[in-house]
């Protein structure tokens, strides 16, 4: 009981944040955040395509929380795998950075710059262009004008949302509704196996990544100081 109490005391802010996101996840209040997680999914497809020598023709996201990347070349296996696993790894990296470093402003600025680059070169429809331009601009503005603690909280919100989204979306798209035209369905068609098999593999990977992230990322405390330390000048 004492260990649980110490753990809760050291991480109560993160616990409350995760609980709030989980409770509000299906509400209209978090639609922009859900669309951002879809963007991370599609961004991961695009990044894997480019890193394996392919070309990205377009990246699309829509207000109904759908998305698609049209590409040429690259490793089909890695680009299909990258959607769920890549977005989760982005979330895990942001989580560790937010909790264990003071790089929050720089990372959010880089994130904003990447988002604006995607908007410039790959967004082809009005909604995707507007969303990525607005999101990238807001990230850059936050990194420039808001405090380190607020930047830290922004990264935590994005990270926790991505870590919640990945296993739930894998379960919903590839196991609970295996008939959907999902990444796992295309993996089964092109490389063999069943849709649920690929979904199960990705689900196990996602849960393992989340466990490792929490185990090595939390530390003794993850709470953001509510007040700045008082400095005495002599």
C-alpha cells in the first residue's frame, strides 16, 4: 500500500491526464487530438516510404478521422508496418522526452516544422492542408511563446494520446473488425497470413513498447512543478 501511495504521489498528474484523455476520447472535445493521432499514423507511413527509397505522392487526412498515403516504391512491408508501430514509437519518444529531458521547446518546434513541411509538399486536399498548416503553426508558436512547463504538457498530451490510440485502433481495425481494408488486411494479402495474425502481432508489439516506455520513462516522479522555485538574490 505504501509503495502504491508513493507511486501515485509521484505520478498523480500523469494519472489524471491519462484518465481524462481516456474518458473524453470519444467526445467531440478531443476530435482535433484524435485527428492528430491519425496524422501521426499517416506520417509514419510516409516516413517509412521515404526512408526505404520510395516517393510520397500525397498524404490525406479527413474530418471523419480517416487517412491515406499514396506512394511509389519503398519497402512495402516496412511502410505497411510503420502506420501503427511508427505512430506508437513517436508517442513513446515524446513521452520519454517530456518526462526525462528539458528539450520540450526544441522538440515541439521540430515537430511543428515537420508538420508544415508535410503540408507544403504532400497535403493535397483542403482539410489536410488546413489542419497541418494550423497544427504546425500552433506548435511553432507554443515553442516560441509559451513556458517550458506548458510545452512539456503539450508533448505529454500528444504522447499519451498516441499510446492510447495505437493498441485500441489496432484491436478495432484489425481484430474486432478484420473485414476492414486495414494495413493488416493488406499485409495478409501481400505477404500471407491472416489479418488477425498481423493485427495480433502489432498489438503485442504495441503493448510491449508501452510497457517498456512506462518502465524506463517514468522515474521516481513525473509531476510538473506547479510553482517555479523561489530565488533569493544577495
